[in-house]
């Protein structure tokens, strides 16, 4: 699903012609940018502050997701970014690696209770994404990060870790900022930079949406999987890759521009 996994397979000696790079896709109509009016209405519906710059994380609240680093980074810039809020969407309840209770303690100890919201599990994560201004994804490692793709489809610029498949989604300096995993000061500065520059967020958000449409539209993904299934179920072998299912050195074909 990402170049790093493809490279691991190549490193393990699997022939390149036996590998197809097929990233997961998302519904780019369900996950889409919000207009100014839609964003305001969503914030009112969700009980989110209307005037704040909102950063959002979505995913499980587990160890390894870098969320301790995120809270430390947010605390470090809280005084310099008075209008910045953070929404954590997801839960760690019932999971062995849950860090939710620890995160809640850290937030309380740092006096951030009015600035950091724990949204828990939600049925329509797209509503929170579309109500936000930027996405933050500080994982220590991710094979790809489907939550990051969903955020990109909603035209959210991202601050994320330079690791795993995340680099397939976020282009540093183009659609977001990439920092080293676990580097709280770098994460803090990247958040501060995006939080304070609305024009930069808009520009990077548009690029994020373009990347999502070009690489991660689920309609393209279905077509690529179909092409691959046709090939592997064929009674003969082919020396060339199936249409739309790129081999080890390739990249997924772009979506039609009309989908923008």
C-alpha cells in the first residue's frame, strides 16, 4: 500500500514484477472541502469554537501514534498560539496499547482542558475534518495512514511524521510539513507556522486535495484492484503489468482532472 512496504519486499528478495503498488483509497466525495459557510455550520453543530484555528487528529489513541509528543508540542506553543485548538477524534478504550487516560492526565496537568477536546469515537469523522483548519498526524510509524488521506481529501494541510507511508501522502513544503517522529520542538514549530498563516494553510490544503484525487481516489483504487485480480486469475502469465496496477517502480495513475 506504500512505497516503504514495496521497498521492504524488494529488499527481502521478492522480484519487482511480483509486486503491485496499490495504495488504499477514500471516497473523495464524502471527504471533500467545506465552504466557509459549511465549516461554520459544522462547528456550531459539533460544539467547536467558531473563531479558533482548529487542528485535528483522527485515529486510535494508542501508544505508537505519537500523541504524547503532540500534547507536549501543543503545550509548548499554547501561549504563542492563543487561538489554536486541538481536537482528538478517536478512542483507546478496551485496547491494550491505549494511551487515552495518560493523554487526558497530561492535558489536565498542563492546564489545556479548554484548548484540547477529546471527541471520542464518531460516526461521521468527515464532519470534524471539514470543520477543521489543519490536520496533525505524529505517528512513530505508519504503513500508509488512511486518516491522513481522508484529511487530505478534505483539503487540510498536515503536520505529520516523516516515516513509513506518510511520505506518500504529504509532500513536505507543498501539502504540509514533515518532521522527525518524536521531535516535539519540531512538531511545535510546524504547528505554530501553519496555525499563524491562513494563506499558507489554504495553498497547502489545495495541494493536499489535488494529491488525494490523483493518488488515493477509491474509484481508481477499485479499478487497479480489478486489473490485478484479472491478471492473477488468468491461466497464463503476463510480462507486463496490468493497466492501472503499477509495478514496483511505478506510481498510481492520476485521477481525471474533472474530479477536482
